[in-house]
């Protein structure tokens, strides 16, 4: 019998395996240079407490909400 202190092993094909933890949210600050897959290069002009960022892409400004899948810090 195994001691209770060891974590249980889950088979890779088990439907009862634990979900993977969510990746950490990227943090942006004002004046960060960023790139977006759709809008191109831009500068962060506003941050809303891990909810959204306001980015100036030159010809337009966009509010991008979390998760920031297509937004990358340069």
C-alpha cells in the first residue's frame, strides 16, 4: 500500500486526469512596444488591470482584451 503523501498518478488517456494550469497572463505597461498578428506594430497607451490594453497602431487605436493570444511584447 502506498503512503498517502505521494500524489496519485493519472494515466495520459484517463478522462479523469487533472486539467493543466492556465498559462500566466502577459503583463504590459504604458509605452511598451508590441506587435499584433492582425494590426502590426504598436505602442501601449493604456492598461486596464489585467483586463485589457489600449494600443496605438498608428492609423487606429484598438482595445485588446485578455487573453492576449495575438499580442506580443517586443
